[in-house]
C-alpha cells in the first residue's frame, strides 16, 4: 500500500503527487496542493481521490 491510501493522512493544503485517470497506464504523477478530498471511505486500495487547487483530479500516490 502507498502513502495515499488512508483518508486520515490527507487534508486540504497538503502537497501531494497524484495519478490522473488519463495517466493511469503510464503512471505519470502530477504534483500539487489538495483543495478537496473526493473519497468518502476511510481507505482506498488505489489511493484517496482528491481535487488539486489547479482543478486536476486524481488518486494520491505520494504525500510530499
């Protein structure tokens, strides 16, 4: 399991690396600051889904 699979570890204002839906095949990461947490469950095996301040949406792979 990665860094970003527990909702309790993620909060708005945190700098993270996410993988966007379009980048899942390549695994390309996008860095940014969390604006909203979109996953309601306490954990998710593929990472908690967030919206960055830039509006990009993806699953957290790493907390920076």
